[in-house]
C-alpha cells in the first residue's frame, strides 16, 4: 500500500525481512518501516524515542553481563 507521508510524519526503519521463493530459496532482504510522528524521531540517529531508550537499556544489560564474564574468567 502506498501513501504520501503527512508533514508531521517520518519513516523509521525497524528491521529487515527476506521472503522466499516457492522452492524455499531466500530472496533479497527488504527493510521494514513504520510511520511515526516527526516529534517522536531523534533526527541525529533517525530512531524513535522509544528505540533510543530500549537501546540504552539493552546496552546496560549486555555491559553488565560482559563485566560478569570478565570477572568470572579472571581476565582483569
């Protein structure tokens, strides 16, 4: 479905997907977008405000797990 974005809307890429041929062969990846209000987009990163917060949270969790791995492995 095609439509024109309104002045207060922006597209944000939320992932990629690849369809398959009937024989199961993967086709080329295609980006997936959602339409969000322009006010909800960080114009430097082109991410929605919610995505930025989520990435910050995931970063904290992964950094903590890596720190735990380093400490337990004695790699200090």
